[in-house]
C-alpha cells in the first residue's frame, strides 16, 4: 500500500476492538506449533443403551401411574384381594394415620 493510499483511508470507528481481536488471533497463532504437535485425541466406544430406553424416556407420569395401578391390581389378585383390596388398604391407612395422629 502506498503512503498516499494509507493517508486516504477512512478512520475505523471500532479500531480498539479490532486491535484486541487481532492480538488474540496473533497470540493463538504463536502457539500453533505446540497445538499441531499434540497427539490426536483418542477414540472410545460408547456403551450401548439398554433396549427400550427410548420408550422408557418417552413415558409420561400418566403412563407410569397406569403401570403402577396395574401392578397393584396384580398384587391384590395374587392375594385373592381382587375385589375390595384397594378399600382394605385405604381403610387400613386411615387406622394407621389415626394411631399416629394424622387426618386425611
């Protein structure tokens, strides 16, 4: 660039920020040999996710509550409490709460 061209350049409004940016770039370039001399990163295998993990993560609280209800019904049925088992548990909880001073 000629002196005349240089003298005719328009002033840059954010020159301080540009100087800072260029200083950072020069500093990074001074370390390029060190960076390039480093060994490549090693690779590793990701463990396989359990089958069905996507479906499990998609479940909602409603779906989980439905599953819990089915499990409880199955448990009651295994103790021949299919009809009225929930009432028996509810009544028992009320007695337990009264004995420890809770009211539901």
